């Protein structure tokens, strides 16, 4: 697995504080978008080279260059190996009058091949107790643990609180 959080092509100098230390980095590219994408392509080619056939890569970006990076990733990893564009929503950054607030990031997910590893039992978000108390009203007949029964797509399903939720 490779998780990549590269510069986002913001064309800005970023300043901040982390763990009591002042941080500063420049995300400016003199050659513009073409230079940025060339640099990203070179790095992605090397990542593709070292990734196992069962591997996957997650590339975190934002709306500044996500659509350009997807084209590069399609070329490097193959469009058929694109698995998802995960939208990471957040509530910070204020409320602009216009246009809509930019309150999400993108994570482009690709497998190296169709043999990529995925374990859906491991990718779960635990429910908080307040949610369990309000939504898991029934009990499992054998174990007595809280469950939720719900009809999805015409089929009754049983959800166990301990299993957590598949991310949306």
C-alpha cells in the first residue's frame, strides 16, 4: 500500500504551527501546471514500479489539481485499475458568501492490477454509543447483542453494532 499526500499545486506559500514548531513550505511551481504534473508523473512511475501486483495506491489531493492527477494516474496505473475517488468531507474553513465552500478533499484510489488486496471487514467506522442507543433497538436472539434490522433494496438485513459502519 502507498499513501501519498503530495503538494496540491496551490501556488502558495503555506505557514503554520505543528507541535509548537513553525512550519513553512512553498507549493509554487515556476513552470506552472505542466511542471507540477511532470514531477508527479515521474514520482508515480517509480511508485508503480515498486508496488506489488496486489498493492494499491491512495493519492490525496484537492480540487486544485485532482482532475489532472486522475488523468496522470490513469496513464501510469491504467484507467481500468481506477477503484474510487474517495471524497473526504470536513466542516472547517469558514463559510464564504460565494461560491460554495471548499470543504472536501479527494483521495484517488488505484490498484496496481486487478489482483489488488481488499479486506472489507477491516474498513469500518465504529459507531458511537449515542448512535447505537438510538438506532440498534433489537437484540440478537442468540447473543443478546444490539442489532439493527432494516430493509435495503427489498431485502431485510441485520446490522451488528460491534461491526461498525462501512464508510460512505
